[in-house]
C-alpha cells in the first residue's frame, strides 16, 4: 500500500470514528435530557398516529380535548386500516377542532396474527417509509397510543432528534386495557419517548418513568 492510499485509509477511519463518536454523544445527550419541553408560540404541528379498533376509539377521546393551537393535525393511518380515517374525518366535522388537518398512509408494521419472523421485514419497510414522511411534516409533537404502527414513525422522529435536525416531542398514551404491564409498543417507547402516560396506578409503580394522571377514557 503506497503512502497516498495509507493516508486516505487513515483519513476515512478517523472520519468515521469522529462521526460515530458524535452520534453516540448526541444519543447520550438526548436520552439524558428527556423530556423535550413543549415550548411553542402559536401553532403546534401535531402528528397523530391512529391504531385500529379500540386504539382508534381511545385516540379519538384524546383528540377531542385538543385545543385549536394543535394544528395542523397530521393523521397517520396504516394502509390496511380502512376504518380509522373515516372515524377521524367524522370527528373533525363533529368536534369542530379548528385549523387544518391532513391524512397520511404508511405500511402496517404487523398485521393481526402475522408471524414474528415476517414482522421484521414489514417493520423495516415501514421504518424506511416513515423517514421521508416525518421529514416532510417535521411535527412539533407526535401523539400515539399503539399498536405497532407508531413505532416506525417514532423511531424516525427520534433519529432526527439525535442527528440534531428536529426536536419533536413524542407522547405515548398506554391503552387503558394495560393494567399491570406495558404493551410491546409501550415497552419500546418507554426507552425514548418524552412522555409516556399510563392509566393505572400499578403501571406507574412498576415503570417509574411513566406518568399517571388518571384515566383518559
């Protein structure tokens, strides 16, 4: 290996090491400085991730209490979820929340009764799909309550926060059905969500970083 090639190799190794150290330090900084403070003047761009079935009904209860400051509202629904969009459209018309709202569709991470082996591939695909979607809207806050549809969106938002190009707050509200343990989505987001609300005191005792403010529905 000649001197020029050796110099270029050393430069590449040094550069990648420096970049790796930067992202590691950013990750530590972000995780140790949670939660992100919601300080916004005027409108708060809000991304709302719809689950399906009971999750959708619980999320509708949360959306009903939002003020007009939480707009525009970007509703994210899974591509195979035909009900949630109709439900939220109806809610917007009936509740008269004010401001603008939009709908986006992403691939579902995991279908009901889908094997865990194939879930790896579908979740990865959903994560790749979520990156440009989060970049497009760059929300100030993400509100979600599971199921797995929320994970790719939240991972993309957290990655942008670590990189330092956005500062989106992730708010996860665990389903009222979870009395003694968090759901899989809750366990994942417990690691990096800014605010994780539970609706049973036993959960708050078991998971000290969670927040218990009573029942939301």
